[in-house]
């Protein structure tokens, strides 16, 4: 955005600001605006190009397996190939967890969190959406990443049948988890997650924009990738655990509290004192363990 326009917007608000932003959007074109939003929201992290053998070797070095998930995107009609990591638990009957990472991450840079979830008693599948890691190189969208998460959910049922399935999402991954769980609630009961866990996530992209320096600008009509978790969370039929760090400066804990208040299922809000956006999982490891035991009935022996 040109500097003079920014200065005008900072001096004046209301309808004048709306007109200025709308004019800018029209000048660059709606398609370009949508593309820029998708780049900004996902900040998709591509991994260095590697062969399947190299990926498998790297995964095994961390006690995991490299997996591939293929599906046909209903939205684009194009084949999508997703790369993931499988971190099996020593207990062959351990519950399954689909791990959904946030923006700027890929599975290779999420292994410490995946390992933490395995230590909490899950066999974990962490997956890269299209545009991330070694998955199909395509600019991600809200619709696309939800399709990818659903494909990974089906993979768990097909490759590890008969076991309880949970879904976990951190930050943007939490918003994807909410949308996935809401979609699955409309399907067969067997597809409904046994539980949903989200950490450090937000109520919507519009609400997140409101926390920024220029959050007062009335641009909601221009947001194409909404991730409206506040509207989706009442549709979830699975028990819901919302975890947030009290010191999360990126996604304030009030967003987690709002999601908790809006949910209509069995629910629990876990506030980790001193937890930030990136430290809540390990700071709150014992709270996690206790909450999983008390709320979901998991890990009694641990």
C-alpha cells in the first residue's frame, strides 16, 4: 500500500477509511487480493527438496516413519500428495492423534511437538498441507487445507482401523481442527472424533486482524480466508479441550475463552500459567496429562 494512503488512513477512520481500502482492493484486483491473503495467512514453509528415501531416513532418525497420503481435491479436481510423519506409540492399542500444525511450520519443524504428544500417550500422524514441506507445491487455501486434513483423517481409519481417533491443532492448525471436526459432525458417527484438542488458536482471521496495529480498519468484507471458528465450534459434536497459555502475546487467551463459551458439547478450558504461543505444550505438560486423564479418560496408568 502506498505510503501517502497509509498516512491518510491513519489520520481518518470510518467510511473514508473503508472507501480507501476498497479502492486499493479494486485497483489490485480481487484475485490478487485473495492470493496475497493466502500467502500472508499460511506463510507456507517449503522443505528442501528431498527424495522419499532421504525423508524416510530423516524420519527414522527421530523414531518416526515418513508417510504419503494421496487424494483428489474436490475443489480443484487436481491430485494432491501430502507428506506426513507417523510417530507410533510403544503401546499398539494407543489412541490415534491427527496433528495439525500452524502457519510457517512443516512436519519437519514440528517433531518436538509431535514427540510431546506421543509422550502423552498417543500414536501421532502429523501431516503437511498442500504448499507445505514436501507436499504438493500449491498455494494453500482455507478450503484446501481442510480437505487435506480430512484426507489425513481418513488415512488414519484405513491404516490403523478400530482405534479411537482424536484431532489436535496448534494455532492456525487449531482453526483447521475446528473446521474439520464441524464437518465430520455432519457425517457418519464412526467418523466423528473421539475428542478435539486445540491449543493457542483464535476465533477468526477477522478477529486476529483486530489485534494488529491497523486492526481498526473495517476490512472484514475483503477477507476471503475467514477461518470462522466461533461460528463453527457450536457444530462440533465431540468433547472439546481448549488449551491456551496465559502469556500468549500472538493469540491472546481471550480467544480460547470465547471458543470455550461458544461450544455446546462437553468441554474443558485449560489455561497454562506462563505459557506463551510456543511454550505452552511443554510448560503445561503435567496439566495436559491431568486434563487428558480427567476429561478423556486417557493415560490412567501414566
